[in-house]
């Protein structure tokens, strides 16, 4: 007989960059990514051959990413993947990122979407496991089901 | 939307409230969001924008500009276009009839002309008359141009991504953050090249390799370079800007005694000490050259010049170096430039003489992301670290980097010809 009380959920309060709400399973990217050149916006696949999550698809996931990198093209890659439905349900960033946020803001506006972009710390991000189910509320609360 | 604590003028508030139309409202919402994300507490006026969102990257790009046009957008400041994905002049570059994407890429470029942009279609807008002046707050987007504007001209810009560039051009406003502020412009790390022998420092390839080394090693710090020769000109500084921004992120660098915010070390470092001093030698350049491509056993298939776009003075040098000789018939030789520089060079008869020699000149775009129909494959030699860095990921090519004179001698003889210092 154990005395463990299984904790049902944990929550993190994130800083809201673009408000919205989402539900899905986490996909944690272990490195920064350029959404122009390193990502295929037609199908949501990470195509940067040097990236640890090369070959993974981001569609429908709560995407944890330290930050984007590189060129001016990232917002376009984000808006296009959200437009055609191959994009993530939400972005959770380890550092504020104007490019990911603006791409999402534009897609939300043009296509009446509700995709949130929120920011947590890199330390908090390290505790997230790919596959964990979670919801993100409009106020930036991330509820992780266990 | 989240607005945070950004101070807005009365006019900003009117824009945000939709009193100046829906396009202006959406553009202002985007600018205010960016300010909130950047934790900027104020907005400032800009006087110029270089627009990158005209470079096709999917249907969303077209939807965005069409939304702005349909809702009455106009531009608040002179706005010049970056390269497009296709050439509007030359159908042999990614034939626009070939696919839906190519048609949309063309429509996108035309939409930005309709919005009121000056259609210069160049990644080197600083080569054209009417460029921004020292101290001007502007919007740069393409990475080499951001670096050149900040470093060589002393204009002030952050690296603005797609859509934010257009929203800034529509509102005339940007967040007052990062490189717009004095304190962010101080040099932090010093690269000393004084020990590199002067024949090497006077070679144009030196600046491409130096830019690559600095991009690789400076991280997020603002680099300064000491020991550049007095022969250093804007073509050399263009090479530094482009190479640094390809191998790393270098939106601003200082060249002591050469660039406008770096008359002395003390001025460049704003009276602080360098956090690190790195002395560079020939070995560092040789290693950079090896990392940017190898002289493989394959036969040379072609030459690619003009990344970023070839300047007027580079045209002049190329004509001098070719000296009436022709490109070897087994090779392709592509050169990319802006319409403006093309016309300037045409007036001198250079375009005609280069064409007769076998050089194919392309405007509006770039050969690494805009494959020329029946164009570049196999072993290609370039004088550009940026081309060498990006092309292998996009084209079926094997790259080798060389100076302009090495590229010309190789093009004429049909096989790779290298100078002594770089082969030893």
C-alpha cells in the first residue's frame, strides 16, 4: 500500500505576449530554430538538419521553444504554417521573441485564430516533457495534466 | 490585445483606436505589441524603411499585403523593397509561369509597388542615392543591410522581421529599444587584425573571411575591429556586414578609425574596457576559407558573384580584371545586382562588354534562393562568404570561395586558379 497522492495537475504562470488559449500535447524543442530555412511551413516539419528535433512535426502541439533565430523571414514562416493548419496550437517561449509573436499576431488577425504566445523561464521549460497534456488560458496560466 | 506600459502620443492613440482606418489600426496594434514584447516604454519616429515582406514565403504574405491594401493602407515614410523571390525583369529566373508559388511571388512584388514602395528590389539599398544619414532612426530588415546601415552609415535600426517592417512603414513608428538607443551601440569585444600581413589585408577576400570569423565568435556582443588598412572601402564593409550576419548575428560592428561611431577605441567602447580581445592570424582566415568550401576534385562548373548585390565599383573592377577576355565556354557565370547599378553600368558600356564576354547579369533577386532555370549546379566558385554559406543548403552545388581576381582567372581558364597565400 502506498501513501502517494497522485498530483493531478501543476500550473505555471507565464507572461502573455500574444493572448489566446490552447489545449494539446507538448513538443519541446531543445534548441533555437529559424522558421525560414529551418522549417517547412507547408507541413510544419523541422527541416534544419543540425536541429535536435529534426524531422518532427509541430502541428497541433503546444510548442516549447527557447527562441527563434536568424533571418527576417521567421514571422512569415509562422503565419504560413498557422494559415494552412500545419502549425502549433500555442507557442511557449524561453525568452521574449518579437518575430514569433508578430507572425502569430498577423495569423490570428487574418485568419480569426486564437493562438497564444507566452513566455516562461528556461528553467521552467527544462521541466516540461514532450507529450505532456496541457491547457493554456487567456491569462497565461499553463495547466499541466499529470 | 496586450499593450503593457508603452507611452503613446495622441496620434498613436487615434491610430490604435481605428480613427485612421483599419489598416492603420492593425499596423499600430502590431507596433504596440512589439513594444510590449521588447519592454520598450516609448515609440519613436522613423524616416525610412527597407521592406523584406515582399520576399515570398507562402500565401500568408500575399494575404497580409492584400488586407492592408483593401483596408486603405498608405506608407508614412520612403520604403524601398528588398530582393524578391523572382526577377520581374528576367523570366529565366524561376519561370513565374511554372507554378502557383511563382505566380504568387510575382503578385506579392506587384502588391508592394501598389502599396507605394520604391521598387528598387535590392539587398544592397545603401548603394543607391538617397540613403539614410548618420543618426537617422530607420527600419532595416535584410541582415546585411541592417549591419551596413548601423555600422557603416551610423543610422539606427534593429533587425526587423517580416510584417513588422511594413507596419513600421505604415505608422512611421517603432519601439524605442535596443540599437535605437546609445547604450546598446557600445562595442564590447575587440578583434585585432594588425598582425595579418598587409598584402592579405588588402585582398578583397580578407573581408569575407574576417566577417565569417567574427560572426562565428562574437555571440550577442557588439564587435569592434582594429588594424584594418586605409584601403578599406564600402565594398569591403559590405562584405564584412554580409559575412558576419550569415555566420552569426552581427547587426552592428565598429571598425576603429573607419566607421562613424568609432573614431577611437574609447569612443567605440563608450569609455569602457573590451570584455575580450582576440588577435587574429592567417590561420584563422585559412580555417574560415576551408569551412566555407573546399576545392573538390570535381570540374569547375560556374561562377556566382553579387551577394549582396554587385556595386558600381565592383562592376568597374570586374571589367578591368577581365580585360577583354571571355569566360571559358564550359562554364556559367552569373552576376546579381540591382536595377539601379545595372543601369549605371550600362551607361558605361560595362553591361554590354560583360555580356559579350559570357557573363549573365540578373537583377531583382539572388542566385542562391532563386535558382536560374538550367542554372547553377556542380562545383561553383563565388567571391561571397554569404553565398558560400547559404547556397549548399538550397542548391545542388559544391562551393569554393575565392577573391574577385581568383574568380575571374578561374572563369577565363575554365579551372580553379588560386593565389599563393591562401593555398599554402
